[in-house]
């Protein structure tokens, strides 16, 4: 079973819910797919004993074979290749802009002179290791790197089907979110009952409906805000799985990188209950 | 004219609340919301939309079943697993690379232009605003950010404005990178938590990677004063300019519920703190802090 924890709006408590859920149930694999800002490790403190660099394939031009025909530049949908043909005495050039490349492989396959081979470009790292009984995996995107979905997919290649997989999803509603939540059996949407929280929750709900993934809502800082979020959930028939009040002690524990259930062990039972509810919904 | 972007790395640290406050404080500016996949600034500024445009971006493959001979070459070459076994295209997985359309021996695959969202030019009680809405589960948010920014800049130049003030996205990838190009100063909003600091440092690295000057704000600093102290020390040691600190105040949420910026809401001490930060940022203009 794969459970993803997402939100639309950032900072609503995705990592808090994902981490504490992982610590409240058995047989867990934890995947931090927020590869731009992976910080579940701050709370789970895994022993990251395995590191594997993550690459995407990018074209490399063999100048000795290239006749500057321009086919590669023409087929590249991302404008990642530019070709300047030879002019009289001046020999041509083929330039590759690796940052724009999506690694689709069209240029190398379609080059009429087999002058393009693919080489690896590093985009980040996938690190893994145990934290207690939990199997932990996360990705870390290199600074300055624009595209996170390829790295997210590489983190997800580690999914262990024998485990209950919990995925911490980046904020937003665009491609990194889609790459992270796809294939989940259930998605927990964490929100806060404020106009910003609700606005972004509605967007996240649209994403999940489009992807046909079952979901429920956790309302964090439930006493800061208004009741419009609950009204919305009722209207839309969205189950509210849990409400977490704003407590200075929770905020304090969070700030120090301590899981909430360490300070309020009674929540362990609540997280275990929402897990049961999720499995029930899937059946 | 100066361009300022408000970013954070971590989400939910207070970017939009801060941007809203600057909208109320700055004179003669254009506002831009570049958090295009979860935009919230409109909830504070209630823009009145004057112009609405489609955002066309990228392509999606479409297979003509009448021509397709089901040879399967498209399925083999597609690295995004976007072509199903029944020769239909999954538009969410399709990255628009067009490899399939080039390889198809009977030209059964056409690439269709995507409408990936909308962008708007609006009027608010604080002046003009450019904003956008990325389509659900769409790609190319970086491109839409660049578009919003170029429109905002054009508008600011046309109207002789002094500022473009930009609400940025969380994270460190394409929308954030697109919001940093040609920026005079990036204001990074963090909170006194390990995660807030960790994420702020990542985004500061990104800003520096692109040679953008950075100022840091610690929001909700009194939720953990010890951690705030540590962040301050870290800033001192590492040459990060700490421009101000803002206390945690429930009136931030109350103002948001009323659709107001914190400047328009009741008097609180955080109001003074935010005014101070804006004035400092504004006066840096006179040659001090914009490296």
C-alpha cells in the first residue's frame, strides 16, 4: 500500500503528518520525494548508509561524425540543441544546452550519422538507510537544477511493495506533485483552516481527482482560522481524517526537529486509527 | 526600477503575507504573483481582472486511430511511459518531446499545442498586479513565471514604476530559478525551525548561484527564540544579511480571513516590524545593499 502526504500549500504540516504516521504504524518504508527541500530526515534521523548519484541522459556530440545537418536541433522539443552549419572556411558547431534537456533520447536515435551518444548528467543524489525499523529513502536535487521529476521518479524506483510506503510530497500542484503522488493508493492532504490553506487545498483536490486517487484531509492548526475548510470538506464529501490543534509545544518540538508523537504520545493512537481508516477506504 | 522577489525554500513561512504587506507599503509599483501553481496573493489583494490571456506551452501527442497500425514503436521509444498498450496517450505523463511522432512509420501521431494555464493583468487597491493560474497538474511553471515577470516588468517600465514586487514559489527548482533572473534583491523568509533554516540555506545557495543578492527575514521568531538566535549567529558568520525579525501573531491569520494585508488590519507590533523591514529594503536602493 502506498500512501502519499501532500498539501498544495507549503508549510501546512505534510512532513509532520508523514513522519508521525510512519512512526505510528509497522512495516514502513518512508520516501521523501520533496527533493528540492528534503527535510524528513531532520525528524527521522536515518542512518544514510547508501548513496547513489542520480543522473539523466543528455546528448554528447561526436564532432568527428557530425555534419551539422541540423536534424537534432529540429527534433528537440526543448530547444536544447543548436546547430550552426559550416560556412566556407568556417567549420560548423553543434551546441548542447544540458539544462534544457529532458532526456527523451530523440536526438540520438534520429541522428542520420549516429553522431550523438547519450552521457549521464548528474542532477542529484538518492540516499537511503534505516531509521529504526523504518526503511528510509530520499532524493536531494543539486542546487541550480531546474527539473525535479526525473529525480523523484528515481526515488520512487526504490518502492518496496512488501512495505507500507509513505511518500512525503513537495508543495504545489504541478509536475513534481504529479510525479510524487502518481501510483498512490491513498493521499492524505494536509491543510490549515485559513483562506490560503483552503484555496490551495481545492487545487490539490482537483489534482487528485484528475489522477483518480482516493484522498482524505488532515486539518493542522485546526483552531487558527475559520470553519470554511470543514464546510468545504463536508460539501464535497471529503473525509476529515484528523484535526491537530495549534500548540506551542508542537511548534517547539517541530522547530527542534522532534516528531510530535515524542511530545504527545497520545497522537500515536490517532495516527494508527487514520491508517486503519485509509486501508478501509481502499478496500 | 528595482525588482524584488520574496522566496523561502520551505513553504508556509510567510512569503505571501510579507508580499501583501509590501503591496500596501511600496509606492509606485507593480505586483506579480509568481507562485503560479498555488497562487494566494489574490486572496489579499482582490484583483479586478482587466486582461485575461491563455498560456500556451508545450505539446501533447495525439494518436490518430484510423492511421495507426499498432506497430508499437512509439511505445518502445517513449521514456515517459505516456503511451498506453491500447495506443492512447496519457496526457499527464506525456512531456511533449515528440519522439513518437518522429518515429511513427505511418505519421499517425500529431503533436497538439497545450493550453497550460492562464495569466492576468489586474488592478488592485494598491495598483496593478500581474498573476497567473497554472492548469491543474500541468508542467512548465518556470515558463509561466517568466511570462508573468516579463509582463510585470513591461508594465512597470511603461508606467514609470520604481518597483516590481514578486511573490515567489517554495522550493528551489524551475519556478524559483525563473523568479530569480535579473532580480535586484531576493528576500528570503524563514522561520526559527531546523527545517526552515535548512530550506532557507538551500534557496540562498540557489540565489547566490545565480548572483542574486539575498536578505533574510526570520518570521515567527519568538516561537523558538533559541533557534532564532542560532540563525542570527549563522547569518553573522556566513555573511548573510539579516534584515529583520517578525513575531508570531494570530492577527496574521485574522487579517487573511478578512482579505486584508496586515498593514490594513488592527495595530500590532508586527506591523512596525514589517514597516521597518520595508523601509530598510527600500533605502538599500540608494546604493547600499544591492550588490
